[in-house]
C-alpha cells in the first residue's frame, strides 16, 4: 500500500504468545530500515494506538528473530 504522498507502507497481522491476533502499521519512516523477511517470529517495538475502535501497533523498529533447531537426542 502507499501513502497519499506515494510512499510505501505496510500492514501486518501477527499472533502473540497467547494466540491472540494483533495488527501492525509500518509507516514510510520505518519500512526501508525494517522490512518484512518472511514467516517467523518478530521482535516489534512501537506504540499501541486505536483507530476506528481497533487497536494496533505503529511500528518504530522491527526484526525477524532466529529460530533455533530442535536439539537431536541420541
């Protein structure tokens, strides 16, 4: 999606640790530095806001976390 100034912005939907959904908004000031990198777990820094009665997180920083392999038990 693009802003009214034709700058790229993104929206995301995630599951939290309790299995509840939450939405994120990624404005042009953060999208070039903190892109989506596919499915996985993400660390999200931002502010919770409410628009039209729905809460979401306006993302300031965003990073995909590494996922460790399951250990092999011999």
